[in-house]
C-alpha cells in the first residue's frame, strides 16, 4: 500500500494567508513519513480537495490520509470536508481513505497561547472565528480555562466573530471604559480579512488599555500538534463514504 497525505487548508482571498498555510505545510512535510504529500484548499484558493486527491492518485497512492488544517472541530470538519471526500471516493472507489481530525483542545495549543501573553496584563480575551456548532464554543472555553490555570492570569475569557456569543463587538462595548490592560488574542491560524477587521474595531474603540496581540499563527508548537494529527490520520481506521465524523480531543 502506497500512502499519501492530502493536507486541507481553509483558504483565503488574501495571498499572504495562502502563502502562510503553504509555508507551514511545507515545514511539516519533513516530519511526516509519507512518500506522497499534497496540499489543497477547502475554498477560496487552488488546488481544490478534488484536485489534490487526483494528484495523489496520479502519483500512485493507494491509501490517502486527508488531514484538515483546522484549529477547532466545526462544520468544515464535520460536513464540508467529508462531502468532498465522498465525491473523491465516488470517482476513485479503489483508493483507501482515512480522515484526520482538527488540532482541537491540545496541550501544544495551550502552550502556544501562553507564548502570546505579556507581563503587563492580567486579563486576556481569546477571539474565536465562531460557528453554529456548539462544540466550537465549548472547546475554545476549555482552552481558555486551561490557559488561565497554567498562566496565572486573573481572567481568560472568549468571544466570537460570528454565530456565537459573547460577540467580539459586545465584549469591546463592555470594556469601552476599562482602565485595566486587556490583551486580545485572535485564535486564528492566519492573517486575512478577519484580522484586519479585528484591528480596525479595537482601534475604533479608542481605549488605549485594549491591546491586540498577534494571531495564533504557525509556530513550532502548532507544527508539533499538527504533525501528531497527521500521524494519527495515517494510522486511523479507514473512512467510509457518508460516515459520521466523530472528534475526540487529546
């Protein structure tokens, strides 16, 4: 059996964000024992998942591990990517497929958030992308609590850009008059339009005590966690078309 890894990045209209994802995956490849490794995007960029899957097949893959580069488990992981996999398996029924899971609530990500903290704040807000899936709110809340416990911060809370409450805009309004330094950390892998919107809103608040940290990004801790998920996918049970996705975080 000739194994391949098909990495699935989210995609972005912003070239810098797409380049960051490709550079990160390239840095991961050397740590993954698979002869064939291809990069694809779920949306807003090329190659598509179907194109990436076909490239693996053309190179002789008989088993493809599809690994999503996603921080949290939500609709993309549970529905959108599996639908693309089902389409690919319909076209190439002879190919064995396994499906990895997002990084999720992982100790390496807790450490990564702590690296973004600074000594002049006691209050931190993690900004999540948001989703209609309640698991996103639950998991980011679990991450925030672990960060609080390990960092000694007075508070580490969460807010969301879309679909979940509390909203980022609502938290900004609540803190409009605070005199205590507050550090906002975008729980995002890459730069892009969302990051620009966060920057603009914090600046517009006019409160000098509200600080914006760097988005989570692709550091060595994120790489270690993602490589671990990739190794898991390579040895996972085979995926079956239409299978219900189930996440189990470390």
